[in-house]
C-alpha cells in the first residue's frame, strides 16, 4: 500500500472506521479453513446497491457448534443484508450480528470439503468504492486493505486464512472489468449488461482480492516474460497511463532476477479511483488516478507495489503486528531497485529521507515495529511499518553481509510463498544463512521502541591525542551497534573508523596524532540513529 496515504488512514481511523476485530487469536484459531470463494456480483449504474451470490468452500478442522464469516451489517439494516445461507442444498441456521454471520454447524463432518452458499445485497459502506472518477465517469473498485473486504464480500477477513477466488461480475453495458486471476470468459451477448469471469487458483489473503470496473483502455506490453504485463487507463488518460506504467516491465524483471519467479498469472497496472489510492492487489495493482501524468513520475510507486507481489501478497504476514514483512520489505526493495537503477548514492538519498521520517514519527508514536498494542489496524500504516522496517532490512544486510542477506531473503520467500510468516520465521532463516545468533539485533530494532539518540563530544588528551565520547540519550533501551565515522585531515585526506557501541556511554580514542579538521558520522548510510547536541 502507498505509504503517502498513511496520514489519511490515521484520520480515517479516528473518524469512525469500523472493523471486525484487531484480535488475531479469533482468526488463528478459526475452526473453518476457507479453501475458495466463488463470488457472483451484479453492479448497477442507477444505484450503489450490489447483489451477491457466493459459494464458500471450506474444511472444519475440529468439531464445533458454530463458526463465523465476516460480513459488514448494522444489525441487518444497512451494509450487506443477508438473504439466505445453505450448506450445499440444505438450509443453514445462522445469526447475522456484530458484522459476522454465525453459522451453526450441526453435524457437519470434520476434515471434509463443505460448501456454504450465501445470498446478500446492500450498499457497501467501504471496501468496494462506487462513485465517479476525475472525469466524472462512474467507477467501481475494490479497496480491501486492511480488513475491509468484508464490507462487500462474505469472507474470513484476515491474512492468515488464504483461499482461491473466482469472480463473476455483471456490469452495465460498455464497462470493462479487471479482477484477480485470469479472464476465463467475457460475455457481451446481453442487451443491457456484460459479464466477466475471472479465476485464480492461487491462495490469497482477502486484502488483495479485488475487482475494478470503469471505462478503460488497455495496452499489453511486448515482453519475453511468461505472463502478460498490461496497463489499464481511463479512456481520457490512456496515452499518459500507458507511458507512465511502461516502466513496470523493467521493475518486475529486476525483482524476478533478485527474488525469484513472479508469483501470479498476470501483472496488470490499473488507474483507479479508490479510497486510499495505490494498492498492491495480487496481479492487478491499483494506482491512484492522480498519479497518472504522462511524465513518468510513478517509478518508485510502481516499484513499491510490484515488490508487494512477492512480499505481502504471496509471502504474507501471519497476523497484523508483522505487517513490516509486507510494507517494510516493499519499501526496502524499492530502495534496492533504486540502487540498481541509479546507483548507491541515489539509494542513500532515499534512506536518509526514510531515516528522517522514522525519527520524526518516533516523537509522536513511540512503539516497536512489531506492534501488539495498536488502537486500530489503520494505526499500523506508519513509518515504523514502512521506513523503519526498510531500515531494519538495510542494517540486517550490513550485519550479515550481502551474500547471507540475499540468500536468506530468497530462502525466506521460497519457504513461505503462498503462505504466512512471522518475524521469528524470517529471523531463523537469516540466522541459518549468517551462521550466528541474531537475538540482540531483532530484539532491539523490531521488538523494542525507538532508535539510538546520540550525543557526540570531541576532546583532546595530553599529548594531542583526540577522543570522541558517544552517549546514548534515549530512555530505557541501550542499543548495540557499529558506527562508522569518517575523519577528515588536512589536504583532503580521510579515513574511516568503525566503533562498536554497546554501553550508554563509550569513549573512542583516535589512533593518530594528525590534526583532525572534521568528522562525518555514518558516511556510508548504514545506521538508523538521531544526532542531538
């Protein structure tokens, strides 16, 4: 998801965003393992009301009296109104309350494929954004992050329960539809509407299962990749959109070489009108309509969302507190793309900007990256998840070396592709590659709040030897880290020293009597820290 929208997300959470639950325990212990969603949805031009028929295939992992499916509704009065529920061809007893459909299981067997058929209708409060684009044309776009899919789809709305998805979308005549998966059938034989059927056999979290319906123009780029790369732009913006999004071919090729095989059936870049903007939906990325300019200013945004196809969409966080495994990865892999494309100095410029965001944010919200005490899921859209997560990966790379880091990342992805992972899962894999324990590193950078706040003081001993005192001014946590300093002498000469810091206050004596003109801290941009006087 595009980080620039996090502030809006905070404001939205404050103004009454409703969610099912922040408690992952209910989902991680859910007795029903969803296997697939088959959704038939009818969209109308004269009203925002949608009609849905849905079959959910699932397996009960243990005997239970009932289980829940998330579906937003205000006690059956607004939101999605459930009309019926049935197991295969027998009626199911249910109670739709508190945004959940509670289904009585009766004597349903365990470890056996079962089907639940639901029919419902209503006007989505959010999740499916129905309105007008910047050209005043009607549009319909799924915008599910974090757990807003249940505002228009009946589902287990949590990243830990992945399932396949089939969408059959009936749209007003003349509209085009893009959706998750491969276009299996397009039927334009009806007088007043067209029908599109998309199918995906890939297990996905609900946050990235979407449809997009608008007056689109489509272009496929010529590539040697084993999947189609396309752009979908509004008719009035087609030339600009096709030009801006053409860089996606270069970006996805870079990540394939760096990480591994692209995980989805297609890569569709889609101009969209949604609530939050850029969103990494699996195989069909939605970009904010205003990002399209024709001036190719979307490159970093495109790189971020394409990186998510591996991290977040395929290898997904098990629970929300591990969201940095999605957003931090996408942020840092954008930095890596920048380094490969424009050089290390340009990547370091990005890292310095990201460091400033982390430092500024810590003064407002002092929480760890792996945050279990957030007030709302929207609170996790912050620089801890994005920029600090990226910095953790950058420092981890420097901690273990390029070989162990990139081999570890590739191993992590291949082990958890199409599945779910935690921060500890990543830690174990990187430790295996590095050959040493990383408890201190992960504990101080991910499980504890803050960063080193450093006060530097120079002094001179007898005999003319200089020394540097480094004091950590942050409260509670004393960080353990290596700090590079570049010492500049007369006539432009310089050398770099590395200081190992593991105490509240350290003293470093320069092993030279040369006259020091100046000192630069962290010259190679390797440490997340804040300098104070």
